[in-house]
């Protein structure tokens, strides 16, 4: 993927004295009093900002926060707590500038935070006039927000159309590199793990991957639907019987390429869904009518782990069981351990996946952990993200 990279522009000395507009993803969780409860995104955004300052640029950074109503400022929508936290981390004052679309005063070596970009009328719908106005604020536009790369909004797309230079920041560049390595030019065999409660929400991902991967591991409620498609009984487990034809088509698509969707041979069941539910391991052929399947069994987990150990590339989205309850966490733990120990390049993304990675402490053993939820899923679906598309167009 050919894009301009901000790091190259800085290395060439072309950012010195320039006005740089950075679209970051600073949409952090807050408690009822507005205190930031988790600051990973702020920390992740600082290298790009520091790069711009070190290059001698006049720096503006903005982000969305929450879901404000355009044109209606409320204190709860302000980026002020974000600026405060970032100023603590960077050891410098960061003023917040309200109503900034018509002009911002910022000098080389200075850093200002532009108030919540979703307060501007026309941001969500990518109003062209807004894009043109914002583009006039800067000499260089930098997109460093992968989390919103799947949305064509004013600060993610419109400004990139009209700015003199439009490029990718280090976070977005790393995301593009990891995705290219995992999906565009993967070291084979390429094994994907797609798990979650419903086939319907990930059907397009399953269909897209089945044409490209060498192994497709399904887990969670999705696996139950595939077990039904394979003619197995699943008791009162979560599944989508109306999507059996689509599941069968994915199995057939893989088979036609000499690949497979491994169907569990043993499972962990319970009579009820609760933290203290009694777990029983059963062969997949022995599931009773009142059983709920809440994890894959140890035999299946060992087979899948062996497949992951032999992989060249692994894409992981979703835990394979109800890993929040320890008695149904064996499958996800085995998968996590195999990914950590495998020599394969691995890329993982999606909220629950990140929670599983944290639970088993394998952050350092995963090749790349994606920062985007919805954006990561759309990449797996084979879609071209708007932010990637416009940056490629501007680099041509």
C-alpha cells in the first residue's frame, strides 16, 4: 500500500516551520465524574505529536470523544481532561482551543489541542466546506487514528482531500504494515481464528477469509452453528439455525481449496450459564438436549494449538469460549498460549480478544495488537477503509 508517511516527511526536514494537523484517536473511557479510567490511547498518540514537535512544526491535535451533538457544546464533551492527562505525560502545558474551524494561532514548537472534532457541524457526514476550511489550517495533515479509519468523516477524510500534504502517522503506518504482512502477503500457512456469539455479525468476515486462509478456526456461538451444519447436536447452546446454509458454504469453500474448518470433537458443557456453573467435558457426539456448550474441550484445544504452532501467520479475532468464567476458559487459554509460543507472525484485534490477551499476559508475544475494533473487522472483511483509500489517492 503506497502512502506518504509522516516519519519520512520529518526525516527529510520538510515539517520544520510547518503547521501540522494531527487527527488522533483520544476517545478514552471516563467515569461519571469525567475522570479518565484508561489512558492507553493517549499514550499511544504521543509519539506522533512528539515527532512533529521535534521536527520544529507548529502542532494541532484533535480527536472525537464520545458521541456529542454537532453544534451543541456541553462540558462533558470537552477534550479538556484528555489535554490535562496528556500534559502530565508530556510535561508541558497543552491549551484546548474551542471553535477552531475558522482559524488557529499556533507557532512552531507550540502544541495545542483542538476541541472535540465531532462538535463541528458537518463532521460526521463529511461536509466538503468543512473539509476545505480545516485543510486551510495546516500545511501537513496527519492521520494517526486507525480506530476511525473505517469512517469517512471531516477529520478522517474531508481534510485529507484538500490539505497540501496528507500522510499517515506512526500508529496508522504500523497498522497498515501489520495488516499488509498478515493479509496481503502472508507467510503460509495462514490461520484465522474468528470467534464470537453470532455468525450473523461476522458472516462477511468468514466468507472473505474462507477464500484466502489455509485454516479457519471458529469459536464461541459461531462454532455451535458450524457444529449444527456438520450434523451434530448442540442442546440448548447459542446458535443461529437460519444461517446453516451460509455455514455449510464456508465449509465447502475451504474444502474446495484443500483447507478446512475444524469442527470441535469434544466440548465443555453446563446446564446453566453462570459463574458457578458446573463444567463437564463431553465428546461432541454426546451433547444432551439440556446442555449448553460454553467452551471447546481439551482434545480439540490441543489439535487447534498444534495447528497454530505450525502456522506461518495467525489472525486472531475473538475468544473461543466463555473465558470470563475460569471453568470455561481452557480453550481460549490454550489458543493464547499456542499463539504466544508459535513462531508465526500474529495480529490480534477486537475488544474481547484484547481482554483475553491481557488475562493471559501475552501482550509481548503477539506480533501486532490492533488498536481498532470496527476498523480491524472491516479489514478482515476485505473492505478498503476510507482513510487508507484517500491517503493512497493523495500519495499517487
